[in-house]
C-alpha cells in the first residue's frame, strides 16, 4: 500500500488543470477554466476546473472531484493505479506500506498484464536491433520505409522471431505466468507464440502504456493475413484505442485538429516528418469511443485516405459517427495510387501540408459531389444516393449546423430544400423514437415497481414531522454552517478582542444545538471538526475535498464550486468597485457571523417550539413542577432567540 507520505506528496504536486487538459480542451473563463464535459454529451461548456481549489465540477451532469477522482472516473482506474500514474507524471518516488492480501492479489494481476506487455515489447525490440535475423528482416523493412531510429524508438517498434515459442519460453523462465500470456494473446492455447516472423507495432493507451500489439508479416504468403492484432483483454479494448494517440494528443490540441489515417506506417511516416497530430484507427471501422477520444482534444477532424475507390468508401464509413458527436469533419483524398506514407515522401512535408489545407473538403460537399458523379443522369440512382446524404444530415445534433448543411446540399443537388428538411425531420423523429424504445427495453424497473417506489416516497413525505418548507429552511442553515467550516474554518476572527479561528468561534457557539442537525452528513462534518479541534488540529478545505468518505468529499466539492463568479468587467470596463464591504471571497468573517446567527435563530426557534409542546403536555397532565421548569426554560429560549433576531434585524412574529 502506498504510504500516506507519498500520497500527500502526490496531492501537493498535482495540478488538476495539467491532468484534465490531457482529456478535455479547456479555455480560460475568469479565474477558472471551462470545457465540454467528458462524462456526458453537451454543446455548451458546463465543465469547470478550478486551479485555485484543485477541483472540477460539471454543472450539467453534477460530477465533480479532484484529479484523482477524475482519472478514476474517466479512465476506470483504481485509486492506487491513479496514484502511481500521477507519481510517474511528477517524478515522485513511491514508498509503500504492507497492503491487504486480497487487494495485493488483485493489483498484482492487473499490474502483471502491463508488465508482461512491457517484457514482450522489450523482447521484440531486442530481436529487432540485436539479432542477425531481426536486423536483416525487420530492421531492413523499417529502413526501406524510410523510418529513422528516433521514430522506431518513439513508437517502440520490434520484430517477432521466426521461432514459434521463443517469447513464451523466455517469459515463463523470467517468472511470468503462462495464464497471463494467454490472456493477453501473446501465447496460444497450445503454448506457442501468437506473433512470429513479423515486424511488431506496440499499441499504447492514452497514458503511454503498452496494452496490445499488431504484427505485420513480410512474406508473400497470401493465406497469411497481412496484419494480426492482440485479442481483447482486461487492459485492451480495441474500440477505445487510436494508434499513436499517446504521442499525438498534445499536437492535436496545439493544431486544433486531428488527422485520421488508416495504417500504422502512415502514422509513423507523418509523425517523423513533423506532422504529429496524426492517429490511426488501425484498420478497423471508426467507433463512437474513438471519436469521443478525439473529442477530448479538438472538435475538428480531418480524415485522410487513399484516392482509390476503396479509400473513398473507407472515408465515408465513419462520417455519421463523427457527426453524431458534433465534430466538424473534413475529408482529404490523396491522388489515386498514393497513400500518406508514399505521398509525403514524394512531395515533401511543406507540399503535403499545403495539400491538406487546399484539398480539405467539407463532408457535405464531398458526399454531394460524389453523388452527382456516381448518379450521372440516372434519376433512380440519384434518388437513392440523396437518401444516403439525408441519413448523414439526420446525425447532426446541432439544428443550426444541420440547417446550413441542408441548404448547401439542396443548392448543389438542385433539389427543393423543403423536401430535404421534411425527409431529414422524418429520420430525426424515427431516431428519437427508436432511442426511447431502446431505453424502455433496457430499463430494469417496470411501471408497477416505479409506482410502488413513488407511493413509498409519498407516504414518507406525508409522515415527515416537519413541513417541507420548514425542513428545507433548516437544512439550508445547517449547510451554511458546514459551508463556512469547510471554506473558512481555518481563518482567523477577532471577537471581543480575542483572536481565534472561525471554526473555534462557530463550534463554541453551537454545541447545545448539535443534536438539532436535520442532516446526518452535515452533523458528521461538524462533529469531526469538533474532534479535530479538541485534539489540537485545524482542518483545511483540502482535507474535506480529499476525504476518504466520498459523501463528505462530494459535499466539499459542491460547496467549493459555483456556476457563477463576479465578472472582472465591473472594475475593468466600468470601474465599479465594492466600497462598503470586501469582495465576496474575502468577506468570510462577516459571512461566518451572519451564518452563525441565522443557524442559532432557527435552532432556538425549533427548541422553543419543542419546549412549548412539552408545556402543553404538562398542562394537560397537571404536572405543575415540570410545567414551571419548562416555563422558565421557555423564557430563556425566547430571550436568546430575540437577542439573535435583533442582531440580524429580523422580526419574530
């Protein structure tokens, strides 16, 4: 188990904006950063990152947390895996304590899969550079393709020997379990090497870890597939990986567009020539997860394919998926007979960049021109192809963008725009209807069960001791006290010439009312704060954000987050400044005093009401002694309540 000292060092070194910018394109908005939420589909950015607080919060779907939570949620990593990832990112040495046996076994298995892939990568690289066969076959092939050693090192290329069991034997002798080798697809069920006599292309995840391999044969045997890939495993899902993304992500963000090609060597050649914002779908059809992966870094995608008929079809294959994710997509077809690798070698990088710029065609123009070319004067064929383009239009979620494309399409095809609009709307309605049907089919709770749940909730609401209005009002006061403690509890306040922390001031004043907290979570925070103060410890905002209790952590993040902030324009443009009080974020003393008074006023009011009920009971029972005591208590409660009301300038009826 990673030591607490190491965990603290990781938290202190981690800047949330550095972590999230690897996944989300962020733009500065005041003191915060904003971007499109990676956890749900949205058109207007509601995902906010606060560098000052080191937290994120989406005001659309409600998800929030720190850098650790983000990586756990987004990448599906465990807590220790995230810590190790960040430790590597910030070069922090890891100190470990002894961990529970069951967790150690689970962690060891997942780590073993990565370690075995690393072992295989090093094995294949050694075969490529340090064996006669690897040099004469594998290295010669890469050099013939014009690849430099720095490119081979960057992408960790290798060679699988002609032996059918050399990797398997070597890995087992090194102590790796053959079951894991089989699980990763490196070893067959007959304990033989899956890859042999092939040049090897390691496939990396977004963090740069090797998750799989692709192997290309160098023989003329037509029965043998040109490329073979690792099977899917616990750490590899081909639909979620784009080849080269771990090296391309920064360039994609910088260039603000992603260049998508077909093959591994295309990526290698373009990257070597300085076009680094390039990835490949690895010969498979583009998937939704791959499109979303691109969307993390840019909303612009250029699909570059060969200029032959097969290349045209491949270019069109993934367009609808890209459109559904509201990305702007352009197509670039190379001259017939050329691929990205051959063409950049032929014309050079400058001319290649110019070609990308000049020959990029918006998908609507590309597809429409293709329709006109293929249909010729055949009206039946033209009608069928028009339906195809309407299908694409129906996948565009933005109505304004869809309207513009529809108008362009109508002009090019010389078709009445209203017809295209009507047909597109039919498809939109059908898609929406199908989506609703699927949701109903996938739902696990039938209507009767939902009605039972609603009825239970209704009964619970009816039986509540306090009215909804009163409960909500009291809970607001409880939350406000917790808000002050979490945000400002460690700051100083001076009361009657005595300096103390805000938390000491508040907790000393509300001890008698602690039992009246309606929300157990708020009471838990206040109690924990009180225990810490009693032990001489002062708690800070980060303590609650990083709290092991997820409910407390999420509460702290919600309290620290706000969709609103004071515009800088008040001062910059209009020179309007606050004169009667400090800025909101610097007004914690008055904020704490007011919150405390409001809290105490509500609690004394509640205590007074409870005491009145007791008085009525004793009156009915004729218990004069108890009645007298509670009348005296009532007098004190009313006196305290009125004093606080006077400080708040509040009238009690």
